[in-house]
C-alpha cells in the first residue's frame, strides 16, 4: 500500500450542498490534528459556490474530507456506455443537464427489479451510504454534479482517482458512518422544523460528548471551545456537526498509509474514507 508523502496537521471537513444559500450554506470545519487530538478552530459558512471555490484554492499543505460522492457505480457507467476513465467521465457528467441525468438514471432503475433499482459502488456497503446515482432523498447525484467539478477546477489531488496538487488533498467522507457508530439509529438532525425535537438535540449532545471522549474506532479525541460546542448543539439541521464528523475522518485519514484509501480501489468509483 502506498504511503502518504506527508502527515497533514491542517485539516478540514466539509458538509456540502448542491444548492448553497444564506439559509443553508456549505459548512467548512477547519482544524488541526496532533497527538491523537483533533482541535476544531472554526466553522466557515459559504453561501455561494464562488466563495467556496476560492477557499478550495487556499495554499496547502492541507487535507480535507468532503461529504459528497466522488464517483459513479461502474455498473451504471457501463450500462450507459459513458466514459470508463474517471476524468472524462466527470467531464461528461458535468456537461449534462440535471433533467437528462434524471431521465437516464430513472430509465436505468425502471428496467431493474424491485429491491435492486439502484446500482451501488463497492464502498456503499461498508460505509452504509446512499448510492451516488440517487437524485432524491438525499440528492447525492446533484452533489456530485455540482461538487466534483469544483474540486477538479481548483486542482486538488484526489487519491486513487485524479492527480493534482499533493499539498491540497481531497477525500470523500460520509458523516453518517461515524454518527451511526456512536448513536446507532438515533436521529440527531433534520431540515424539517417539525422534526427538530428535544430528542434530536439530546442526540447531538451525546454525539459531541462521545467525540470529545474519543469513543470511536478512529482513536481521535475532539477538542473545541464552549462556544463552538453550543453552536453545534443549537444547529438543528446538523450541517455544522456533519462538517465536524468529516473533520474527524480527515484527521484519521491524514495519519494513514495512502490516506486510508485501499490500494485496490476502483479508479472509477472511488472510496469513502474510513469505510
């Protein structure tokens, strides 16, 4: 397995949205990892793609974990006769209108039996993640469509997928993987105000407490100020907390050989870090 050329201390975790706004911005958690501790410095909101794209060009060295899919299932790509190399595939995908993507994906699903409508990547099973071709609940297909071109345009290095500036490394993360390890099936967030319950608030407190105590297989402890802890608890959408969960995964990846990406990862599909 290849070894990382450096151990990054500056790390970031990104909760991404395909339609950023002032009400629901992209959340970027910034911090450092040293001696088994991830220290959260601040959380930056980006209400538009242009400011986020500017942040992506921040000079390195840094490593960031993004809550958005970096690839499509090989089975789907083969069935649609789309390019079989990652960069041409992403360029082809980005050039399509979302209405056309939806029509192609729906036709693929309609032709398949119940219970096996979607194609999955190899990483979806161990990560417990939604298929990257899913266009509703959650619309991760649109996150890929909006997000990956920004990473390519900024010249980032995506291990196992795309060579770029090795001082600025981008990895795919999934906050639900870490949240489930600590909470099981307890919900901790919702964009629906009717579901922003006291039980979910308590779950966020429990989740943050477990991260501070280092009670995960990542073997890292979270350190943060009282003000930041209060802000994470108060954010009923969970977007900032999801960014912090990605930050923890970035901290783990920064210490692993090959950033924790398997040596035999499918170069078309990619991998969710720590899955």
